[in-house]
C-alpha cells in the first residue's frame, strides 16, 4: 500500500481528530478491501481502494463507519477500477420546527376550502368540503408515502410543508425535506417514486368517482352558460371520460373531479425527471450527475417552451425547474452501488404513471 498526503498542510496531518479517522476507517476498509492510497484533502481523510465485485460490501462498510461515528462519501476513484472514500463526521439530521408544518397545513386547508366554496354551483359548503377532502387525500397520501419510506430506510425527514395559494386551486402542493443525505441509490429511488405513486393511486379513485358523478351537458348549453373549459386534460381522466360520457356531450367537473384533475397534474409535475423533484430522484438513482443535469435542463427548457407555445401556466414551473437544474443533484452518499433488479422493473411503473397523468 502506498501512503501519500494530498494536502501540504502539516498541521492537519498532526491533528488528532484526523489521525483517529485515519486509524478507524483504515481498519474498517482493510478488513474488506485493498487500500491503494490514503491521504488528507483540506482536512478530510480520503482513501482510494480497489472496486469490489459485490456492492453489498460497500453498504456493510457504510454501516460500520456510521456505527463508529463517521459518514462516508463514496465515488468512483481517480484510477480505473478504484473507489474513493471521503471520510466525514457523522451527519446529524437538521432540526425542524413543526409549528411551521402545522401553520402551513392550516393555511393551505383554508385556501383550498375557500377555492371550493366559490368555484361551483350548488351548496357552497358541501362543494368546499368535497374539494378539500379529495385534494387533501391526494396530497397527504403523496407526502405520507415519502415520509413512511424515509422512516423505513431510516432517513430522517421533516413533516410536509404545505403551500397555500389563491383560487381556483388553492394550493401549490407540498414538499417534504430530507433532513440528512440519502445513503444509497435504492433509497433515492424508493423515496422519490413513493410520493407520486401514492398520490396517483388516490387520484385514480377520485377521477373515477368524480367523472361518474359530474354532470354532462350539451356544447350549446355549455356555451350559453359561460362554462369555461380547462386548458388540458390528464390522459387518465380523458380515457375515463371517453368511456362514460356520451358523445357530443361536455363534462362539467364537480369538486371531486376537479380535485382529481389537480392531483393528476401535481403527480405529473413531481414525477418529471428533473432537478431534485421526485422524478429527479428516480433519474439520479440510475444515472450519473452529468447525465442527470443534462436531462434536467432538457425537461426544464421543454416546460418553458410549452409555456410559451401552449399554456402560460407552465412558464413558472419551467423556470423553477431550470433554476433547480443548474444546482444539480448530489446523489447518494454511496454513488457506486446500483439499484436492484426489482427497482429497474419498477421504472415501468414510473413511466406508466408519467404517461397516464400527462396533460393533453
């Protein structure tokens, strides 16, 4: 084994904390891998080892390092068939104040209720409660799916931050914060896919119920009553409507159906393979940072183009995606181990979800 210092800072070399990290991680690594080089870069201990045939060895090393009080950042090494291990102090989850979560949830529930109250004919209180219950069922399931998968993978996550908005929708959705980095690509995939999938399943039920209970009127009545058409229809809602709505009739969405429309749109936008949205996590689980960045930028620019040519509402989302895409995606701490075969098959679920929720 060759030893060398990547930093000329002799003070760092003598630092007791660094020396302890060198000894501890060296013992863990050498028990399973051949250490080719080790050194110190700007105060961080770095090891270069052979690349193992079994990625399970890396996860075992990660676990032992965590038990010893360290976090390992694992990337391809500078030489062929090698890995680089950057040793960091064990990352402590960032504390959060749940008063923000509670306050934003209450505010969002209020704005959704107001949106339902003023947007439909009939009993405004019934309309408001139907819209509120349906849309919250979709959004809460989406975020709860993220949260439960995070707990299953022992990744600290915040409670959802709901975002209020003005009518006719009443919300911009919700976000959940990972309070510590993802350790593996499997975690990236599972947590990224879980939210859109959970929300989509509820949106499917809401779409079927909403379409079946929404009134259908003739185009002439729709024109005379001033009924406004939506700028686009998610594919799944279009298919259900095609099957149950009589020909030459126009469907007037009731509160449940409109909440399903919003839920499908939220699902589609979150599942897009861009930046650090849910679909971006899924993409990064299978690709490198450079591929992820290029695809993310392509999706963002396509969204902006759609906003210019088709629907201006897409512009804001497109520019947000562009901004987030420039920042890139850090990936998992263990960027070497690849997702399992079963998760590769689950990519078909992701594609189907995107297609069925896509706006037409």
